[in-house]
């Protein structure tokens, strides 16, 4: 029996409410996202466009290649123009990305019915690869949006006679999905099949119309190439990644179905009974889903959907594994649509067995509650400033092993609070400690929303008006109240600047990745040492001013005795002499994987205080 792709199931008010709730939680989480080098690059060019200083034709590079138009930059520029803060900017882009829930609901409802549509929406919220979208908004987050939009217009195109408007939209959305990330090409054969199955009288017209629309999306970069226009950014030529192999398929499957779900839950929900029970709960979900999958094979209404989603998912994972020997999380966003359909098909099939409808409803309720819990857990971690993370440092999805490590989270509300404070200062502020690295990744673009007409209001390192910033969780460990609280960070003036006394030179947003030369120099730098004498009770903070990388290590001795760091997270270590009492301390600091000009070492002379954790609750 062939499924009727044109039938519309009646809309359900409850279904619309559920989609809205799921989408709102998603947007709130993204609004607390962090700044990465990709986010900073996109923000820089969107500000350049919104300010009328640049009109780029070429978009984000794909490795060493420049294949994409600058469409993403212009869309982000609209968000910049409408935003009064970085948080609003993140939220607006998050709202655009959240349209995926509406689109998948429309597609699945047209495809089958409301029940199936709800299952698809809920399945798309399962913790795992999709949860990485909370951490920072960039063009890759729009893979799902554009794929589901392409699917919607593909289904509409099946109407008779084929609509020219739908063919135009199909071609444009397909091209936009490639701009979100080129891995989207692995799902586009489905759209091509829709066009090829049209009646002969419509087929050629629809294909030509769709290709024309796609070409228009790529027109800016094609013009840049034909006119010999160089890229507006100085992209560092990346070495071509080694080709992948089919051996990468197994770890991708393991991460997609097990490890990343566990790591996300453990990272966002912390040490709790739920995390301890997670393997059993997730295993139970997979068992019920497997039972539903078997049932769907014998269901004439669901059989084709099950096999199509399973084989598509397998094909996508094989394709991704063959591309590179290192698979970043965003290269698996293309696997999320067939994965959601696969789970939704299995859950829908469960209703065919006794009490199956109750099981399906229970699964949907549990997964939605889990989605809300993970979103809330991430927001709580963002307000705390530090999270115990199980997520891999370099997000290689061809590696299933990782260890628990502490990471700082300088979320967008904190970045806004820092920018507002910096803008209120009469002169530039030299930032040290973890706050310097997390803020400097944004290239100082955060101040655009708060004092756009001023020059740079901060330096990374330096001795003039120097402040050291650490997450509030670290100040609680020290039992010390910082001079100033900005969002999830506390700042205190530095009593001594050991390194670097001169600030790092300003970096241009036109360089991508930023500070690449300094990172190479730091990684290859020999072990070096610094010496400083501190007053009783002083705190020593050692931190890399460059983006997090695993080669940076810092060790310290005080009066010849090795000291254990009071707090250690990301590329920051905080020391206080444990045995010095009321005596001064002579410190020797050893740094590996960092250069003196990019390593912040400051002394904070703080009087010990009673437990101030209540005063610094996020």
C-alpha cells in the first residue's frame, strides 16, 4: 500500500503546544551559548555588513577551500541589526534554528499523521549530537532547518501539476542546506528522486527551475571566482585532512546511539541518581525502540519508512566516515533527520501491540522531560561558570573514549556583562586569567552591542589596569569574594603581573583561525620557568591566553615544595601555598606548551574569608 504524501491530518492544539515548548527550551539554551572561533568569525563579518564596512561574496571556508557564498553572514547581519546584546543575537539565531521543529512537524504530518509528526519532533530532541547545538550558534546549526525545508517543498512538489514556486523553493533550500554544511549533499538524492518521479510533462521544467534557484544561491561565490576577487578574510590554508575509511563507521554508530547521549547527560545533569541510572534507562529506551523497529517491518504502513530511514542513516554515516579520519560533531548533523525518523517510526509502531500506546506516550513524555532537563542543566552550568564535562575536547566522533575534565563556560549573558563593564571604563582594561582567553576569542566584538563607537576596550595580558577573572565556582573554592561579579565570573585587580607584562597584539577578525601563528609557537615552545615572591595568603593564577588546547600544562613549587592546584580547569591553574602559613612564598612556575607572551601569570593578594559560597550562588 503506497503512503499518501498529500493527505493532511487535522492540526492538534496540544501538538502545537508541545512543539512550542520544545522549541522554547532549545532557544533558551542557545541564548546561553559560548563564543568559539567560528562564532566569532561569523559575528565579525555580520557586524562588518551591518555597519556597512564590507559586502563579502565568499562565505565561511570549507577546510582549505572557499566554496560557499556569504549568505550566512548576511543572515547573521540581520540578527546583529535587530540585537541589543550578544545574548539577543544568540537567541534570534537560535529562534531561526528552532524552526526545524516546526518544519519537521509539518513534513511528518503531511507524510503520515499528527501522531507520527509528534514522534519525529520528540525524537529530534534526544540528547547526544543534537545537544552540541546549545554551545554556540553558527551556520552548521542550520543543516536540519534547511534539510527539513527541502523535504517540505519536495513533498509539495509531488502535487499535480507541479508548482514552479515549489520547485524554486526546493532548489533554493537544497542549496542553502549545502551552505549550512556540505555534508547535506548526502541527503539531497531524496529530493532528486522526487523530481525524477514527476510526470514527464513536469519533470524537465521542475528540474530546470530547481537548478536555477540553486545556482542563484551560489551566484555570489561564482561571481567572486569568475571575477578573480579574493576572499575578504585571510584564511590560514588548512592541511587536507587524511581520507577516512569504513573503519570509522563503528565509532560513529556507537557515539550516535550511546556514548554522546551518555556524555551530554552526565555533563549537563551532573552527579545525580539520574546519571547513575542513565545506562539502564537509555538501554530500556533502545530496547523498546528496537521492538518497535521489528514491529514496523511487518506494518504495511510503516515498513517503507523504516527501511528508508535506516538505510539512509547507514548511507550517511558511511559517507561521513569516508570523508575524513576526524569527524567533528557538526559533520553528524546531517544524520539527525533520518535518525529522528527512525526512532519515530519505531515508537509509532509500538502502538500496534497491547498497551503499546501507553508505552509510546510514556516514551514521548520521558524524552520531552529529558530535553527540558538537559536544557535547564546546561543553563545552570552556564550560570555557574564551570562544568565537569565528559564531552571530548576536540569533538572527534570517531573516538568513543573521553575522560571527565573541568571546563569553563563564559556564556553570552556573561560576555554581555563583561562588555558593559569594559565599556563603562575610562580606558582599556588588561584582562588576565581564564576570563581573558574566553573573552578574547570573541575578538572584542561583544562591545559592538554596548559601545560600538569606541576603540578596543580590553587587552589580553598587560600590566596597565590589570584584572584577573575566574568563574564564580573557583572563587567559591577559594572561599574569597572577588571585587566584582559579572555574570558567572568574578574579577579582582591583580597585585603583580608576572607574565605577560606587555599585552598581546590585537588580532584582526579577518584572520581565521585567529592567533594561529601564536598557537603554533606556543605548542612548540620549550619548557620555561618564572619566579615570583608573594605575600602570605596570596593566590597565583596561571592561564593560557589562547584557545583551549591539551598541550598546555603548568606546575608550581612554593619554597621548594610542589604545590597542588586548588582549582584546575581548561587551561587555567590556581595555586595557594598550603604550608606557608603567615610566611612569604617564593614561587617557581614551570610552563609547558605555552609561550611567555601568551601565558598569563598573576598574583592576587587576597585575605582569606569564611565560606562565601552562599554569596556567589549562580
